[in-house]
């Protein structure tokens, strides 16, 4: 699913909010004829997934939050996330990353480009494939990026996390510079049926950095 304003989805006609994103997920399930689903979300996707579990509890049977936003961002403690996000989309990397795939892949052969462009996201970005990095950096130019960042910072649902009734797995990279590791523990403490998986030497995108470990843990949890 490409949320409104990202990927191949158009900008929505109404303002971007986390609650609206959660409703989009619920409406998609209706359109696909799905009853209950398991939601897995990373970063803003984790924020959206948790909001969906609060707003549409009968829809969600399992929840996986991967370096999810929604704790420090809403409480204003993590100013690093906001500044890094703004830099990525408006700074040198957000503006310099070509949208043409071949040109972008060629540019990524230059020493330091991947490290600069993805260093705030992955612990060891040069270990990721260039094709994967290109896909990730393409989202930085999405029209919904900045409105979504504002939506993340401006919404607080921490007091409602206790309403999540489904089992949850909270996954966190211990070297994430965008979402503090304490946020994972806060999610786990506030969600009644939650367990945590902390991945060492891992940044903001464990599913890309530790795919074998991540996939195995998620499959075991869903099973």
C-alpha cells in the first residue's frame, strides 16, 4: 500500500493526518473484501498501523511496529527526527537524488553518496544494494513527505495505546537515530499484549538491514 501522497498514490483532497491514513487502510481492506488483517508498519507506517488498531480494533488481529513513530515525535522530545527529516527532503540529498533510475544508480557509485543519503536511516547503508537505496531515496521527493512529517509531529496518541487489544510485536534497531530505543519500550509498556525485539547494530529499517532475522521473527509472531 502506498499511502496518499506517496509512491503511486495521489495526494489526498483533504489534509494528511495519521487518523486519515488509518482510515485509508481500513477502507482498502473493505475494497479488497478483507475482514481481519495483520498490519506491519515501519516508522510513519508503524504510527499508522497502531492508530488503525486503536480506531478499527475489529479489523486488526496482529500488529508489528517497526521503529515506529508516535512517541517522542508527538511529545516533542525527539527534535532530531524533525530536523533530519527536513534535511533529507529539502537539503542536498533530497534535491540532488535523480529521479531517473540509471542516473541515480550511477551517482551512487561515488564514494560517500550512499553514506550521506542513507546514513540517518540505516546503520551501515553501504551494505544495502544500490537498487534498494534508490527505491528508498525516491520517497524523499514524494509530495506527501513534508505534510506527513507535520502530521507525525502534531499528533499524540500515547494515552490511547492501552486500547490496543491485539497482540503486538515491537521491533527496534538499537542504533536508530530517528526513533529512540526508549520509544520501543514505551510502546511495549503501554500496549497490553506486546513483546519487543531489539536488533543490535541496526538502524531505522530493520527489515532492510536484517531481513533474515526480521522475517523469521515476524513469521513466528504471525504464526
